[in-house]
C-alpha cells in the first residue's frame, strides 16, 4: 500500500474511532466499511453510503449500512453539517458536475469535518508523453479512446455485429473530468476548506525502487491523487 493511500485510510479510521458520522460516496457493496470496521469500534448506523447501483445498495443495507441509491451529480440528500467525514474514492472522475459535488461535500460536513478524495491526476509525466505522441491524454476509457475507435471499425465491417454502447448514462469505467494536482487543491481552498493536504502515488516512468522517493518529490506528477481537506 502506498503512503498516500495509507493516509486516506488513517483519516477515515480516526473519524470512525472518534464516533463521528461518515458518508461514503460511491460506497459500492460496503467492503470498505467491512474492512475498516474490524480495526475500530464503529457502529454500522454511523456509516452512510451513496451508490447509483440498486443491487449494491441492497447489499450494503443487508450488512446494516445506511446506503441509499443516489446520483452524485445531484445535491446530496442530507442536511447541512451532518457528517464529520466525507469519503469519495475513485468517484470524482466519473461525475459530470464534479465541482458541484465538492461544494455539496463542504455543505454536509460539520465545522471541523474532513473530506477525503482519491482521483486520477491529469498532469502526469505519462500524460505529457501521450500528448507528444499525439494521443488523447486520459486515465480511463474516453469517447476518443481505442474502445470507441475499435467499435467503429467493427461496425464498418459488419452492420450485424452488436457493439455495446460506450457512452451510456451511467458509465462504469469512463472518466469524464480529470483534475490536475494543483487545480484540485486550489479549488478545494476556494470553496472554503482551510487545510488542504495533497499526496500522490504511482509514478510510472521510474523504476519501482524509486517510486516512494518520487512520490515525495513530485506528488503533482503522480498518476493518483489523495486530497485530505479540513474545514
């Protein structure tokens, strides 16, 4: 586990141990709660989740987690100041209205609440190389990706070939908006967070033994970002 990812887990655990309410945006089937609950004394009723997949929501509820089906592009269905911690791991890049979402997380946090984000970084060294080679810089499937190009080629060959739509309303893997390290940090401060700390992990142009060192030196160019912001 990278040090950056470890910091996000520690921040969540701190809230759980102190008896605070946590909102997990994009909670999937609740595995993160199940994993962290073994290390804390948190009650399931203090852990809330939002997930667009109804089957995963049912799975969470069966395990005692307060999960709701919800589109995170819309306002969060909770009162102002309800939570001590909001978590969104690998969520931001899938949203059409990611800035609105971050404003909503600020609203539902209490005065000393913490927001924890994990998201890809567009300003990577890998992205720079892609641009030089004339490729679309993307950390995931994109409307201009090889997935779409391959689909179009198959359609030209045979009209009878069934090609799944890569632009569905609820894309599972497509990344829509990717922030850079500096811009995301600045935006969180603009909407009111007073203490914003950024970390990075994954620095692919370097050998494995150099990864940890490069993550410390140039977090703004790592492939994944961890932002821990406090009100």
